[in-house]
C-alpha cells in the first residue's frame, strides 16, 4: 500500500509540473521574443511555477546563505544533482535571473520543449560539437547580465553513487569569463525524491550556499579548480548531521543487491 501511495504521489508531482505550462505558455512565449524577456520568464518560474510544484508536492525549502548574492553580478551556480526537483529548488535559491545548462532531450516535451529551447542552454552530452557550442551560448546569456547554472556531475542517475566527479564545462565558463563559482549543497533531495520512483516522502529541503570561489587566470589550473569546488560540495554532504545522502545511498545499494 505504501508503495502505491508513493507512486501516486510521484505522479502528482509530474502533474503539478505540467499543468501550469499551457496556461502560462502564451505569456512566456511572447516574452521570449524580447531581448530581456527571459527576466520575466525567470520571475514566473521562480515565483509561480516552482512554488506550485514544491508546495503542491508537500516540500518546503530551508536555505542558508553564506552571504547574499548581490544584484547585478553574474556567477556560475553549481550543486549536486540527485533528483527531478533540483531545478525547482535552485529556482528558489537565487532571486537573480540565471540560465540552466541542461539536456537537449527535454526539447521533446510538448509545449515545455518550445520554451526550454528558447530559455535554456541545451547540450547533447554525447556530441562533442554540441558541448563546445554551449560556451558560445553561455557567452550570449552572460552578456545580458544573467548567471549560469550547471549541475556538473559527470553522471547523476545512479542513486548508489554518493557524489560523482565533476565535468569541466562549468569551470571553463568561469575561467573564460572570470566569473566566481558559487557552490551549493542540496542535502535532502536524493532521499526525499530520488530517481527511483518507489521511494521518497515530502518535507523540508535544506540548501546551503558557500562563499564564491574565484577562478584561476588560465586553463592550466582548471583541474585543481574543479576539485576545489567539488571538495566543498562533498564536505558539506559528509558533514550533514541528518546524513540524508548517506541514507539514500544505503537504501539504493540494498535494493540493487536484491535485484
């Protein structure tokens, strides 16, 4: 019975994610025709769409900031990625508009894909040309004053992995444009809304932001830069008194052994 209720709750999440889009679509589509129209799209996503999805699913965010992110400055925002709810949590973290770097496959979703194609920076991770094109698109978004958000783990759909290594894309953008990276830790998403559809439960979603880390001058030090940022995220997860990431991994490892 519990598994059935959990499945229904997860289906409800997808319903909440999709139902506002047809109603908002005309306004968002028109806004994206204007050079700075994404600012309005971001406001709607942050203040209407994300609260509907998170609140309607029984989640609420508790965000601790190392320091407020000043308006008018651009950053590269990075966090561990463990759940479909992560983008909505990220929207609640930053009041300043940012653009996601995300999977090109999401373009295939009806209606949402049209908006996503025009609002986000899409990447086909299996295509080297697509990966390189990300940098040009990021440059255009940064020129408009937006920040960039990247979930930098090399892979994230295996719930038995505590924290994967980081790809270099986010850090190349930071070095090329001399932008500080703001690391964040999402403590609870992996346990409360994992990729696995049979588990999860509503409640508090804690986030910790850390002080920005400034990039080196040249690409020669990109590996050390990647490791430095990842170490901050990993340390935050390891020091979580509620050990939510550990518990999520333990459950998934036990399940994989049964399977």
